[in-house]
């Protein structure tokens, strides 16, 4: 009999789904009509869970899966999994470490350029036929230069470092904040987010959200100021969204580029209606190349755990 695995999030790589189906009895939780009844009946036989970084897995669900040998997160964020509880069970929680770094950093820079150069508003202006109606160059306000902007990176992990490399190539002075200064980073460390915001033209959020919620609040946004930009490719809950919406609406910051939100897929109306904000639907890792590499890591983690080995990408065992 094939081991039974539970998938909480779709994997978008057909070859990976074929491999999963060949090796395991795969149950797609998101397609089950009565998931609670299903869990009661089959929970005790599930040996592996595959989930997304944002989706994670709840503690009550983990408690209904006593035979579980691995939680394989198809992503790098593990803030939606109770790692401490998994440690007490000796349960490996794996992530796709390193697989999505480049894509997430690419999108961070893309969002920042889109926000400060008004790319999406410009696109809408042309697409809607407004250019023909208002052909004078004065019809569109001048934008803000990206090259040379003072970039403040919040969270100098893999993604933060990759953002720094890219921003440095645009001649941007870089500073960063994190839980502590890092010996192997030449850029100046700034101990508090508030000071970093004061010293930056753009704040780029690349931090894990395990220990931080609502850290970008009204005070930080006011420190960033009316010519400052915010980019978030990490987790929505790092930002106090009501404070951000108020700051954007009142012009207390210049704009934002956002890939992640507090309550996805719901995005506050004020952000959706603002031309100063460039929005994405949590797409930073969504390329064929990265998702294929992530799926390979997920498959490897499940195979290692079910073979009785410690998965190489385990964060808890
Ligand atoms: C993915 C993410 O979109 O890596 C993460 O933590 O949130 C994202 O890159 C998600 O995990 C895809 O399932």
C-alpha cells in the first residue's frame, strides 16, 4: 500500500504532481467536500503533509495526525506552523530553503521600481486611452528615481542579502536592521526599525514573521516620510495595514509595492484604490523555475522522512 499523504496547497508543477501520485496516495485537502469528517476518518493514517508557507498547518490539525512523519512546507516561511510543538513531537518541518531567494529579491526590486516610477499607473493611462485624450507631457506627474535611493532592508537573511546585491548594482546606499548585526555584512547595521526608516528612502521587508507583527506602524511610516516607499515581499502581518492605508491615502508616504497582505486574498480597499500602490497577489516565488525547484525539495523531504531519515531541510529535528 502506498503511504497516504495530505496536501493542503496545490503544487503547480505537473511533473511533480505526477511523481507524487506515482509514489503516494495523495489526498488534496482543498478538494475534499467535508474536510472535518474526512480528517476524523483518515487523519490517523496520514504520514506526510505538504503545505504552503502562507497556509502552514494548524496545531489542532497536527494533533489529529498522530502518524505524521513530516510537514513539508512548499515555501520558506514557517510562521504558520507551530515549530515548538513539532519539536516536542520530534516531527521534522522542512522548508524549501534557498530555492526562491532570487525570485523574491527580483520581485522586491521590481515592485520598488514599479512604485517609484508609477509603472502600473502609467500602464493604465496608456491602456485606458487616456494618453490620446491628454497627450501633453504634463498630464502625468514626474516620478522618483530609483538608482541611488537609500534602501533600508528589514531582515538580512537570504532574501534581504539578495535584495542588497541588486540594489547595490543600482548604486543604492544600503542599511539594514535585524535582530542583531551580522559580521559578514559590510552594509551598516541600524539597531531599530524606526531609525532605519528615518535614514531610508525605501524600506524593503524581507524578515520572517515568526517573532514580529505590525512592526511597520504609523510611527515607522511617518519616519519613512512623504518621499519614502515601502516594499513588502515577506508577510503581510509585519505591517499594520490600517496604518499603511491611512499613510498612503494621506500622502504621508510616497507609495508602496506589496506582494503580501494580512488577510489574503483580501486587500484593503484604500490600497486597491491608490495609484501610489503597486499590488501583486503573493507571486514572489511564482515562476516555473523556482516552483519546480521548490517541488523537487518537497518531494525529497517527504521521501527522506518516509524512508526513516532526517530530512536534509528539516528545521525542527
Ligand atoms: C509561496 C511563501 O507563495 O515561501 C513562502 O513562505 O509564502 C511563498 O513563497 C508559498 O509558500 C507557495 O506555496
